[in-house]
């Protein structure tokens, strides 16, 4: 036995059978030499139960003798503390990774209960963003720092790809702050489900701060914004650059605050023009899959006229007919053209029309429960955000108005002070003349 050093390790030539060279300074630290010439560092110890076990540290070349010695010392301290390094390593490798939990979620009834469009979006976030950045991490050792690094990578576009997905198919994944926020929110949901299934004991995303969303602040603020929108829809429809059903679908979203999918998938069976109502069954709206309740949407007179001019079909027919005669309308691409031509904020989507209606309801004094009912939210807290936003907006308006008033008061004070000075000066002049 001698101290294992680079020189002594290099001098350990292979033989016809494997053999060990043990270190003279650290008990249990040794070198395994194979007939092939491969050399590996190891540490031999006894478990608390008295069983002899040998842990491989790594191959010579990948590890230096001194690095292997320090690792062997760590293992020695672990054994002295009463643990079994090999058992700990085995238990760690058997723990579920983030990828394992994501796979289980994709096969779950919870995921299957989502709408097809939602499943497609969630699957894309999992495969394009979450799996590449966090898939290999063990859930039990997932730290907030690792989640924040994933969020930052998605936000900065490091997960962006542009790949072919089949014949004439293409997937453009750009990432960005909004994508990062929604991906981490999805991960939070997945872990909450895993907790309910007793796959994991705690949610690693429980205290993760999401990237703030500015979408509720990006709305159509003035009547003129809506006027530009409707004038643009009229002009594009008149010039045959926009199909009438598409223009009407956008108008209805703006008037009712419905989700894009709720209008694109609207069936005649859901519409009652006599009562002025749309009744969406639980499977036809987002909150219904959670609550099991239908969503009832009141139609203002203008919205009723928009629906009544559509081509009436059988109860299962779509109200807003697509050009091909099958499948729901694709409103995203036409909306981008309308938005640009109308000069609306660049980042506002069709969902922004929903936020706009909710925000104006809040600004006009609607309570959270009223907004919740009108927009079909499943949680009061979601509608409450608009009330808070409206309160902040009203406060900002009050501050701006007060600043104008304050400026007027300051100007009046200056004028008064000037008048007093002028009067005092004039009085002093009169006293001088009398003297």
C-alpha cells in the first residue's frame, strides 16, 4: 500500500486479472485496475448494518487522484454520519424527474378533460419549453433557482425553434415573457395535480413569482378606439378583404367579451334570439370543465342583430361559417390585419377585447361578482383583478385631474401675490407723494 498519486496510478500497469491498489493514507480509498487498462477510483465502506459496500467514484483521467481523494473523504464523512452513500444514490436515481411527472400528467384524466385546443397548447409548452429546460431535474431536488433559470431561458428565447413538422408543416416557437409566464403557470398546475395524486409531497412552484402580465393594462381605452375598430371592419368587409362571418365574429367578441373559441365554435343550438341569450354547455366553455355548469351570455340588441344575419343551419351547425365549410373560424390571422389597419396597440389580441370590456365594466362601477358572471370566470379572484385595476386607474385619473387643478391654483396664487405686491408698491408711492 502507498499513497495514491498521479505517479503511483500511472505506474499501476494492467494485469491478466483485475486488481485493487489501496491508499495508505485514507482507509477505503482505492484504485481498480482492469485488464483492459481502464482505471477507476473507488471507496469501500461498511453500512450501519455492517455490510461491506464499494462505491465507484469515477475513472482516472476524468478524475485526478486528488479530486477522487476529496470525494472519498466526503463519502467517509457521510458514512460516519450514519448514511449509506450507495443507497442514497440509488434512491435519488429512482425519484421522479420533472419529465416523469409531465408524462404522467399528459396521460391523466385531468389533462384529457381539457378542450382539444387547450391540450394542444399545453402539450406544446411542455414539449418545447418545460421538458428541454427542466425535464432531467429530479422533482424532490428542484430549487427555485432552477425554475427561475428555466423561466429566464424561455423568456429570452433560448428555447426558440423553427422546425418542420411534416408535409408542409412547420413549428415556429419563439418564446418570450408571455410564453415563459404561461409555461411556469402550467408547471405549477402540473405539480398541483401531482400532489393530489401523491406523486410528490410538495409543489416546487408554490412560491415562484411569475413574470407580470401587462395584458389587462393593454385595452381599448376610448370610444374612438372602438370606432376605429368598427370602421376598419366595415371597410375591409365592404372591400372584400375580410369575410362577413369573420368581421361579425370579431364584432361579437368586442360586444360580449366572449373568448375567441366560444364564438368560433358557437353552434345554433346554443343561441336563443327570442330570449337574447347564448347558453354554452359545460364542454363548450373554459370554466365549464371545472364547474360542470353552463355559461349563460346575455346578448345586447346589436349582438342579436349580428347573429340573426348569419346563415341559419341545423342545431349542430356553426353560427359563423368558415370558408371551407368545416372546422371553426381561424380568427388570429385576420385579427392581426384588422389591428394593424385600425391602428390599435400592437400587443393587443382578441383576448384583449375581453379584457377591455371587463375593464370598462369595472371602471363603471361593476362589482367583481357581476364581472365574473358576465365573462364566465370560474373564480371570483380572476374578476377581482379588474376591480383592482379600475381602482388604480381611477386613482391615476384623479391624480392627473388634481395636478391640473393644482396647477390652476398655483397660477391663481401667483396672480394674487403679484396683485398684492402691485398694490403695496402703489401704496408706498402714494405715501411718498404725501410726505
